[in-house]
């Protein structure tokens, strides 16, 4: 008699995202690719259509289907009415109670989109839901959970937890029913445990991980005097500090040149600042670039400057992906001790840590590394080792899969 052995069915996970894809959210793209490499079936529900027009080439590696959730028009309303009999109608009072906490102008959209996703999860036999950012995507997932009973997890990052405008009562309602709240660094984990103040909430630190990287360029093959900044041109990234730091170095260093990759609301002010400092011809603004082109620049530069700070609205970085990419590229970094940055960069090992909002210290550290070939070479060698040991996607994705099945949600 022959035994019939069947491989277990893959876990089916529904990712709920505010917008997919986005150039600035490579960590989500990396994560989805890693899950699929571990035979997780991922369906992506995007609440908004992508408006950026440029995409990372790695998007082609994603196998999962992307569903753009219906906008709240008359057709969506009728579809919602048809779907309700198939959902948990007894939970509608809890749905309306939660909606009362949402700003009135957003209620129709979020509930209609939640019903649309809930109906799709039944059709697709989704086992688990996951949202990124403890804001609209998490709110939507919570409503889908109420309508279907599906368990969910949420990854909390930075802008969704550090801005002064965070509604912590709403966040606690979401966290109380989640299987786990995932976050990306130890600093965040401690902060969330204090702000949520839910003894039974499972808050799990899982670093963002990177997959296999291109080999670093040898230190001697890099462009002499080239310093690189990468990120959105917004207050918390501190690119104004980068300009202030390199301006006094440029006069004595004819080879020095800054390249800034990214776009944002500070683009025009930064260009004006470079002109005012007399370094407009020594700084190139390239705008936002896809990941493969950023990777090329990471392997050209001698040094990265990442002067992150806490913004006036409370926003700050948590675990900047570009610093992980710098590790893999063997690119030393001058940066600041904001949130989880010191979990990426050990001062004197993969780069230098200077105080926030201190352009003089930033300038001194930049000069010291540009003048010290041996230290840069040692830091370049240390970067890929740190990436492999702490931020290896093969490990971080397994931790995430474990978090998906961490515990049964509150009924």
C-alpha cells in the first residue's frame, strides 16, 4: 500500500499597504521577496494607486498579485452591500465603534475598502493579514479582522509612531487585537512598549533585512573626495547639515564633491542653500533614483553622510534602509545616534557617530575619514560582516513568519 504524502499548503498572507509600489519603501519590497523565497503566498492590497512613475527593477521578482482596492464610489457601495452577508455581521457594532474614532472625512473610504479587502480574503483563502505602518493600513486591517476573524500583524516604523500627531488610543485598539506588533529596532520596541502600555501586547523586534548584495568596490577604486547622501529631502534627514558640513571642507579639497539622491519638499531650499554657501558647483542633486542606480553610487563614493535628526513634528528615522545598503556596499558612514541607527553603525567600526544638529562635528568626522585611508578600508571590510550577521533577510524573514503565527488574536 502506497502512502500519499502531500507538502503542506503554503501560508497565504495578505499585505495591506497604503500605496504600492513606492521608491522610498524598499524595505517592504525586500520583505515580500524574502517571504516568497520561503514559499509564502503573498497577495498585495494597495489602498492607493502608485503615482511615482518610477519603480525598482526588483519589483519584477515579486510573484504575488497586486489588488488596487476600489475607490469609494457608488459601485463600491453596492459591492459592499452584496459582500456583507458573507462577513461577520455580528461584529458590525464593533466596526462602527472603531469607525467613530476615525476622522469623519475618512470613514466612508476606509470602511468600503475594508469590506472590499475582506471579501477578497475569503475568495483568496487568505490565512493572515499584515500591514505596514500603524496608520491607515493598520486601521484597515483591523476592520478586515473584525469583518472576517482573520488574524493580523502590523509593522510599526517611524513616522507612524514618532510624530506628535499620533492617536495612541486608536493605536492601542489596533495593537490589542493584533497577533503581534512588529517593529524594526530595539529602540522602537522599548518606545512602543511604553506608549502602548498593554501588558499582553506581543511587541516583536525584527530588523529589516537585505538579500544578497553586489560585492563592494575596493576602497582604492572609489572616486576620490566623493561624499554621498541618500534619502527623501525632508527635515528629519538633515541634508541641510550635510551642506553646512562640506562647505568649509571644499575650499582646501578641490577633488571634493557631494551627490545627494532623493526628492522631497526641501529640494528647492537645499539648492538655494548650496548656492548661498558657494558650493552649488560642488553638489549634484540627482533626484529620486531606483535601487540599482543607488547601488552604483554606493560603490562609487568614499563616504556616506546621514545626519538624521528629530523633526519639529517629532518625526525621525528608526532604521534607515540606506544605511543597511551602505553596510553591504562597504561604504563608511558619518551619521547620528537617532533611534536604531546605533544598532546599524557602531561608532569607529562601520562609521562614525556624531551629535545631532552639529554641522561642525559632522565636518570634522567627514574630514577625518576622507584623510584616513586605512580607517576607511577597515570600516569598508566591517560593513558586509555586520550586514550578514544582523540584517540577513534569510533570518529576518523567518522571524517574521514566526510572528505571523505568534498567538491567536482576540476574538
